[in-house]
C-alpha cells in the first residue's frame, strides 16, 4: 500500500513538473497579432473593434473606426468615449504599472500627414499630454512606442513609407522636448528602451544587426558578430534578440544584460516569423530548451 502511495506521489510531482515546463515555454515567447502596432499583451477582437485590457483588467478600451469606448469592470456603459473625427488609431497600449494608456493617431492632409501620441486616462483628466509630429509624408503613422516610466522618456517609431518600408524615430521626455532621433538605418524592425537608462535599442532589418543608441548620441552595434539578428524586446533590463535565417525567420533566442555578452537561451524547434515573437511579461527570464 505504501509502495502504491509512493508511486502515486512520484507521478503527481512529475506531472506538475512537466506542466510547469510547458507553462514556462508559452509564458516567455508568445504568438502575437501579426499587425505590428497591436502590441498590447491582453487584446482580443470584439464586435465593431478591438479590445485592449488594462494591467488588472479594471478597464477595457474598445478601439473602433470612429471612436474609443472605455469601460470599467462590471459596468455595461462606457465611462468615457473619445471621438476620433477624421483621425485613425495606429497604436494603443495600456501601461504595465498604472491605469494609463498610450494612443497613437494619424491624419492625412492634402500634401502631408501628422501623427499624435496621446496619454489616455480612463476617467478623463484635465491635463492629458499629447505630442504631435507634423509635415510628414502622406500615410505616415506610428507603429511602435518604447517608453520608460522611470526616466519619463518616450520614443515613437513612425513609418513614413511603405514600399520599401522606411521609418523615423522621435523622442520626447518630461520637459516636452520633442525631437527626431537620427539613426544609422531607415529600415528598422523594432525599438525598445531600458527601464532606468535612456538607451534606445533598434534593429537594422537589412544588415541584421542590433544597435544601442545612448542619450549623448553615441551608438554601438551590440549583436554578435556572426550571423544575423533581430530585436525581440527589453524586459526588466534584459535584452532579448533572435537569430534569423536567410528567410528572416527566428531560429534561436539570445539574452544579455546591458554591457554584457549575448548568450543563447533557446533554440526554436521550427523557424518562426519575427512578427510572432515578442517578450510577454516583465521580470521573467527565458528558459533553455
């Protein structure tokens, strides 16, 4: 009898162990929406638009073609409605540490376009900050935002051409000092920033390299010298990159601390489209396979 109980206990422990491994695998690298601006981890398509959930699901923002409705949990009517008029949303994301969202809008004029990044308080606020970049090529829109609530620095990645894809990056800070950040590449995939340092990371899609640009304007290529790489993201000051094959598909994940060397963390069983690879949660390191 004791032998049977012992075998049962071993079976239960083994089962929990393997379940934990499966959870860790899916918790670190997830399949994200294919649209590059749909970066919020908690989103889903709903009738008439797309729903974005705040950090604790206390608020839900439903982005529609002509407006944004924000709901509070357990309430059927929106607590706030934002009219878009002639503008369109290209990016929406709730911050991870507070009930505040970032929303990017764009509008085409007769000869050019303007893009705006707005702070959104779910219940409204007297002072919601907004930054606008005007006189951009027609069709320009914000596709990604990298920010740090510790340094109050925000970087905006703006797509200014589609064929071939061309991007610009703009920076703003707590002093509302908006300026363009000049990079050594125009076809960039992703941007990311450290939590407690004003260092911007971006990847050159053509060269297959990843660059760290510091606040003083200096820069350095940080990706390994052999192979081609793409930026996955920065998570709790851990830098995640992916090695890619000749088709641009991710084959392995590497991590490093700032100023450290990249180490291989996981070899992917099958090559994965880079649009499907992203860091899910802060503060969790990748597990080796």
